[in-house]
C-alpha cells in the first residue's frame, strides 16, 4: 500500500529534478540557437506552464478520485505522468521539427501538469484513509517522502550520467536517458496500483465534487490553501532557490551548494517521518503550531548562519530549516485529509493545496530573487518564510485537533 501510494510522487519529482538539471540542454534542443539565455528562459517557461496546469489537474483527478475511487484516479495519474515523460525523451528537437518541437514539448508538459496536480493529493488521501487510526500521522509523512525521494533520485541519476559521459555526449543525447528511464518508474507504479485493492467507497454527491466543494466548502478551501502556504514557500525557497542564493549572495561554489542541499534533503526524510509519528502521540496542532512559531522566530538566525559562507555554518543553518519545515511538511498531509469531508476529500484537498503550490510556491523563487536584487537585502527570503509561517499559524489556530477522532471513510 505504501509503495503503491508513494511511487507516483517519486516519478513526479524525479521528472522535476532532471528537467531542472538539464534545462540548458533542453533549451538548446528545442529552441532556436540565436540566444542561449533565451533558450534557458524558454525551457523554464515551459516548465512553469506545467505548474499552472496543476490546479486544473487537481480538480480533474480529484473528481475521478471522489467519483470512481482513489485507486482509479492514481492509476490514471501515474500513466499520464509516465507517458509524457518518456515522450520528452524521444521527441525530436528544433533542428528536425522546427517550431513544432517547442509546441509539442509544451503540450507534453501541460499533460504532466494535469496529472501531477492530482497525484500527490490523491495519494495522501489513499494512504491516510487506509492507515491504522494510531498511525495516520506517520503514514501521511511517508507519503510526502516520495517527493523528496524523487528529487534525490533525479539528481543522483543526472549526476551519475554526468560522471560517466562526456559533456558533448550528454549535451547531444545523454540528457534524454533520465526521461526514458521515467517510463520504468511509471510502469512499476501502474502495476503496483492495479494490484492494490480499491479504497473505501465514497458516498457520491448529487453535484460534481468540484461544484459541491466550491458551493458548500469555500471556507474549507481557504483554510486548506492557507495551511499549504508555509509548506510551499518554505520548501521552494530552502530546497530549490537556496542553491542559487548561496552562489549569488555568499559566493559558495555550485558543487558545494548542491552537496549541502542534497545532504539537507537526505536528513529531511527521517525528520518528516519522526514528526508524523510525534503527531500521532501529541496531536497535529501542537507540532504544526511549534513549527510555524519556529519558522517566524528562526528564519533570520538560520539565514544569518548561512550568510557566513562557511560550509559548516551553511549546513547548520539549513539543518535548522530542515527541523522546522520537516515538522510542518511531515504532519501536513494527514492534517489535510482529516480536515476534509469524505465526499469531496480528493477534490477539496487538490484544489486548496494546488492553488497555493502552483501560484505561491511556484513564484516564490522568482519573488525572492527579485527582492534580493531590488532591495539589496540578502535576508529577503527569510522575511518571506516568516510571513508564510504566520499565515499558516493562523490557519492552524482555526483547526480542531483530529488525531484521536475517527476518520470518515
């Protein structure tokens, strides 16, 4: 059950990592060669289009999950991720197809965005609904470990190829290999999910789950979106943007910045599981409230440590964020599931979470870079994290404690 639920998240974030790692090569393959900077920007622009499709995909896959069952939705989503990922690997470039190449690449990324919009949220519903009552927190934390595991797998795959292939071969065709391998992960996910038993039957609403959610659960949607703010801003700033920040602000070598970030993400995995386990003992609210308070109080001191540029202090500062964000991100999945009513659970979580992730989270690195440049204040990302933690703190205050309550199934 755990493998069937988590493998789609591994594939989603595996693709995220390899696309980002090879963005320059992808830009040169699919766009005209006049301006190298424009090529990279275009490649990341198409990547952003996938993010913008997430709320739409969340509504679509969430609808399927609430109407036809969790397993059906997850089987569709993993296929809809694996096939476009593979096709990116075999798609001819600009030199062969001309303008059709970037158009087809955009279509494939949009299809991926549709599928991943409902993948993570439906998978946590699938896993938490099946978990024993006293282990829902730890199972939810394991569900979100798939995302971090996928990034690590993608980075490791790209790094391994870079170590055994010449830069010329990697540039010409080697970058395609990780995308082709994505089909293997997708097939494994398809088999695992087809063999998994169907989740509990859902009591259908008379209306579409999307309509039902928007008409009768709007306050819940706002609350779920607010809960996801600290997760979205914190994760994207501390494990995506931070590599660029260390290089631009502190002059840390790219290899060192990547090593520190990778080590921090490895530590993040057991921290999330431990915090999920703790929430099963003491409750969701105490862990979430502690994490958001520490996010407000600790953001500036942690960034101050990282601003010294010494690898040991940089790592210490980022590990501080690992504890804070691990505590929040590890407990959030189960909290979202327990907060949503059964009939619209997949849809409500998918909409609330993905709107925040796609807009607030997706724009956070760009906003942080803009603030650092315009204000000259290297600690601007810390203030963003503090603001996000404050928003989620207020949302947590309005939640009832749910770890001892029976889950509607």
